[in-house]
């Protein structure tokens, strides 16, 4: 990724006694697609509004290409926003909505007409210039909002849950279009969403936020595969969390007790007697019948006895809810493949759960995080 | 009888009542005035059933042009002042905390609890030579002899603005309360400073309230007769006074009716103009860039 364009240091925001944002640090690279992901109330929208200048920070700094943004009022920041509600001006036509920004910056005549036409063509709405926003569908209004922002050629484009009001299919299509648009324009995008799938599929990096802090800032792949905390693991994707205790430590690893079996694991960052969570994605788990297990004796030591509670047919996969002998319930996804073309499980059937060696992720104990995700 | 039928029946009764009311108290009197304006004046009765257009021809007199012009001028000035005072006032109410808002609205409406005539007399007491305002000015040393305030154009405008201001504030408030504040944020985000914010977003979006308020002030201001009577003395003759005088003093009902019809036509043209202007605005595309 390119050099740092936007640098946020120790940024905090409090409304009265309520601390919405707590000492957030982020560096955003030029041309990057960064997503702020988190549940509602985690501070992601506040962070976006601070960058836009619609709120003033309580502490911390925001610099854009070595320029202090905090001292510049919203109307003069080289930053534009696509609002969740679109906030299109109802009294203006699509053309005038898009022309609003450039006209304020002194662009006139043919130059203005051309800039607006280009922006509208970019979002595929060239023929709609003379409509009023009320005459457009939700998806079209969304595109006008994007055109109205990008026509100003902002250094950073802020998008506040722009797809949340669209139906599933349109949302999927707009995700792809937005990503292509970002690549074509080369503008840095900061995208806010509470939809983890959206975050993973669109972003170069994802900042997972919780209670005003950034829990993890990483590539989508590392966020999913190596979450830094129980919160991230549970928020991103489906997760099984098993309580475990560190029994001891030997050369190159830890000895762990989980669900009645002993496990040797790599990362030596915990101490004996620590309680930890073992995180496993449903697709990491293998479910065996007793006969199958007999054919794989090497798995016996690591297999956890369990009972099938629910079988959910999903088309490309079969999802199982399985009660482990220790009482915890886990979700497992099994794919149809040549090894197991039928995936024939029955409720109450006795099974055994294993996972490939070293695929587990150890997370610090979090009292709020027990049980299956 | 089913519930839907009962509701339908109720609706018919309500609609019938409204129609009867409009026919009896709006259409019938208006028609009577129109008819009277085309009849001759009688000695013993108010009108004689003989057709004439003399009443209208009499209006083409420079004297009445002057009255007509005075009325429009005063109504326009009143409307403008009400708009300039009412706009910030309504804005303040609409931006006040939700707990304070009902109280502020009640304060706007409270004057309606007493008769407008009584309140106009109160204005006389304030404005007269030894009245409250002059006494205060003398006491403060702003002036050393009482100002001649009452029976001036100034007094008439003060009285009209005072009486009609709530009619400007309420529709403005209604329009401002509906204003989506997120649009203001969007405008700032796109580079609008304070002036552009007002001229490009706030004012255009509250324009329906401005038009409604101006109509509710301008039209009554044309016809109010007791305020110019009481506060302007006999010096300022307006259409409202002229009509009243024809009916009550001169006992010339046909001529009074003719002036009323003229006023009615003028108001109707004014409203048609507004409707036409709004329709044109709605149809027009670019903001003339």
C-alpha cells in the first residue's frame, strides 16, 4: 500500500459523560479501501463524522497529507461523505444535486456541465439528470449520492453505511460496483458498516471497533483467520469458542486441556493455569461417525465425543449443531465432496469432532465470550 | 351495519356539513355581494333591483386609485416586516429543545385568547402622546418631548404587524420543523458556508412556509379596517375602511359591494399568480447554472 494519507492519532470524542470514541489511532494509506466495522454504538459513525468535520473531537489529531484537519471547517475539508440517508436535496434535480459542490467551488458553464455529466455517467445515471430525487428508486438515489460526492474529487471519500437501505441483491451488486469505482478513481475510501460480510469482501483493511476502541486493524483475511480477541472472533463470521485451560508448557508449545482432551498447541503466549478460549470456525471442524473414526486411529486422541442436535441443509453445505460431551454446543459446516458425498447425519446420532492440527486460535479469556458464536 | 359502512356514513355526514357551511356562509354572501355590486342604490331600501355597472365605473377615480395603492403598499410593508421578524423567530422555535418548543408556540398563540380589537385599543394606550412608550422614552431621556406616534402610518404598520405576526410564524415554523437537518450537514460537507447554506438549502426548502405565511398576512392586511381606523385616525384611508364606510356610514351598499368585488378579484389573481409560480418552479429543471 502507498504512503500514509490520513493519520488519526489519539482521537477521542465524548458527548457529556458518554465516551463515544476512546483514543483511536489509524493511518490510512493513499488509495486504500478501509472499512470501519462494528455493532451499532461502537463509535464508527462518530469517527467518520469527525473526519468529515461534522463533529469536533474532544482530543487527538486528524492530519491529511501533513495538514491539520481539525482546524479546518467541514465545508473546506477535501473530504466528502455519502450519507446513510443519502441526504439528497429534494428541491433540486439530480443534475443540480451533483452540481451543488462544484458550483460552490466556482465551476461554471460547460466545465460544470461536463463534470456533472461525467460523474453521472460513472454511476450509470446519465439519462436521469432532470429527475427529482423523489422520482428515483432507492438504488438510483444511492448512486446520485455517490456521484454528488465523487464529482468533487475528494482526497478521501467517507461512506456511512451507504448500502444498508438496499435489498440483498442490489446490495451485492453495489458492493462490486463500489469496489470497481474505487479502483478506477483511485480515491481513498473509508467505509462504515455493521455487515461483516460486506467488510470482508470489499476492503483492503478492516478496523473492527467496539465501545469506542479499535479491537483489531488488519487485512480481512487476518481478521477472519487470526482474530485478536474474542469480540472480533464473535463479530466476524460464525465462531465456536471453547473454554480451555493451559496445563503446562514445554519446548515449543503449550499443553492445553479442552473439552476433556489434551492438546499440544504452538503459540506460547499464555502461562500455565491461564484460562483461554479456543476459537474454531464451523468450516474448520470435522465431524466423524464411530465407524469413520475407527478407520482413522491417529485422530482418536484428539476427538471429542458429541451428539448431533440439529441438521440444517443449506444447499452447498450441511450445517450441524453438535452438543459436546462437556456440555458446550458448537456449529460445524460440512461440504459435499468426494470423501463424503452424502453427509447423512441424523439427530441424536453419536459423532466425534476433530479439527486439523494447529488450526485452532487461542484467545485471551473473555467472560462475555463463552459458548458457541 | 358493518364498521366500514359506518365510517363511510360518518364521512358523508361530515362532508355534507362542510358543504352546507361553505354554501351558506361563503358562497351565498359572496354571491349577494356580487349581485349587489351590479344593482342601483335606493333611497328607502339599500338596493333597487335595477342592473347597472356604474358602481364599477365610479372606481376609476384617482382618489380610489390612491386608496388602492395605499392599501397594497401598507399590506406589502406589513408582510415584509412580518417575514423579517417571523423568519428568525420561527427558526429559533424550531431549533429550541423539544421540551421548550410547546411553551414557545403557546406564547405565539396567546394573543389570540383576547379579541384583536381589544388588543388594538391596548396599542392605542401604548402609542398615544402620553402613553406607555412615550413615558418610557421621556424617562430614559431618549427624547425631551412626547413623540407623535399615534395616528401615523408608523402606528398602522405597528398595529398590523403586531396583529398578523403569528400568522407568519406558524406556517414558517411548520415548514422549518419538517426540515431535515441532515440536508444541512450534506450541504456543509459539499462546501456550503453559512450564506450558501441559507440561500441554497434552508430558504428554498422553507419556501412553502414563506409563501403560506405571506398570503396569511398580506390578504388580511388588505382588508383590516379597525386597525387603520384606531391607530391611523382618519388620515389613512385603506380599502377595508372604504368598504366599511360605504356600508355603515354612506349607506351605499352597491358601491361598497363593488369595492369588495374588486378586492376579491385582486386577491384571487394574487393567489393564482402564486400557484402558477410554484408550478413553474416545480417543473423547471436546472437552477439556471
